[in-house]
């Protein structure tokens, strides 16, 4: 089998760049810069990963208007969730090297046959679409937040927050506070990018490799010079590696995805409630609409490719029976039956041990947001009717 010489690790380049900026790439930094890099990592994460949600949280519900209070609540929940997911990923960052090792082994098995190369080209298109999707998510939200800040009539912060100094009456302190908020939110957006983009990128890679394995199974016994039994054993090894890769990725993204799915339902409800009842400024109205849309799109790619993984894992036993197995030896048929039985087990990624990473879960999250909104709406109407009485 002629190797196709592909490299799945190129899809991790943007993530490693982001992790380097965020202070998580200590092992990839030259030895003589490592101490300086560790110091940078500690300082930046204390100031932003911990400090940014904290300075927002200390000002919760202290603003003079309901719009500012809701804006502060949504951005605080988003930043706190982002920081929490980032710390979990930081703790498990060592698993990325193991993921890369397994992907390199799977890449070596991809042949230059037409079917597998077509799947790889489709993989590249999917990865490019994911990159454009997440860029399209963050830019409108950031833009409308900035415009809402620029068009304010009096001196104010980008987001309502607490600072240990008087920024209202001091021009210098005002600029210091705004620079911190702008740099901090840029840093949080970069965290959010790797938090939200890395899971679907991995699941998309696994899905593509399952489809390429499907083709390799179908081709067993159809080549004149091919040893069918050895190729079957190699494909069974590939399946074992894919299962290991799948479980490794699942363990890496499980808890952060559970947090993200849970918070998404709550935040969408808050955003819709704010748009309907509190927000009157056009820029903030657009901000909250794009904010709700962005929250939905953050989890959809991961849920979609989680569903795709489950589908293709569940079809591998069909590929085994599509090969030229009839004229093969009895030992070949026994091994094929063993593989078929092993492949019948469902492979579904689970978030937090409770929620399937599946399109059904995405739909349930949207339903949960709507249900929570109707409950709050009824409580509000009930409270108003009591006040009128």
C-alpha cells in the first residue's frame, strides 16, 4: 500500500500558537527561555484568567441601569466559564501529545488511493470551515460590544466592572482600566477559541480517519499482491487505535463540554430576556442577538461531529463484510467475525458522564433555554400581577 504522506497535525498549528501566547507551551519553548516563559505564564494567567472574571464579578448588579447589569452578568458568566474550561484544559494539556502520537500512526496508514485522498481533501475543507465559523462568531460580538462602548454619551468602561482605583475622576486611571479590559477580553477570546475549536477539530479528524478505514476494509482481498489476512489484522489495529484516540479525546473534552452545554442554555435564556425586556440601545440589541447566536454556534460543531463519529463507528462492520472475504481462509473469517462483534459496541462521546455529545443534545439545550425563558416570564408576570393587586 503506497502511503499518501498526509499530516493531520497541521490542523493543530493555530491551537499551539494560541496555547503559546496563553502560556501553556512550556515544553515547546527553548530551554534558555523557559524560566522567563514560566514567569510570563504565571503573571498573565493571574492577571487575566483569574483577575478578569473576578473584576467583573465584584461589580455584579451594581450598575445604575438594567441593561448594564444584564451585560455584566452575561460577560461575567462567559468569562468565568471560559477561564474554568481553560484551567481544565491546562491541567490535561499533556494528553494533546498522546493525541498527536496516535494521529501520526493513523496518517501513516492512509494510502494514496482515490477514495482516501478525497476524504482527506474533504477533511481540509471542513477544518477550514470550522476556522471561518469561529472567527465569524467572535468578530460580530466583539465589534458590537466595542461600538456600544464608543457611542456611550459619558465616560464608561467597556464592561461594567470593579477596579481598586478611581477611574471616573482620573483620566490616567480611566485609560488604564480600559486598556486592561480591551487586552483582557482579547486574551479571553483567544482562550475561547482554543476551548471551543479544539474539540470539533479532533472529532472531525477522527471521523475522517474512520471513513478512510472504512475504505481500507472494503479493499481487503481485492488486490492481487495483497496478503488479505495481514491487511485485515492491520485494519483491526487501526480500529483499536481509533477507539483509543476517541476515548482520549473524550476524556480531554468531557468536563469542559458539559460546562459549556449547561452554561449555553442559561446564557441564551438571559440574552433573549434582555433583548425583549431591558435593552433599548441598537448597538446593545445587536450585541445580545449575536451573543445568543454565537453561544449556539459554539457547541453545534462539536455536537455535529460527535454524531458523525457515532454514525461511522457504527458502520464499520458493514465495511468488513464488503471486502472479498468469501475465498479467504478460515482463520481470516474467524478474525473478521471477532472484529465484527467488537465493532458492534456503540461509541458515543459523553460530556461530564451525563450528556451525549450529539446533535440531539444541541436540540435539547435550545429547548432547555426556551423552557427556562418561559418559566422566568411566568414568574415575572405573576410578580407584576401581585404588585397591581
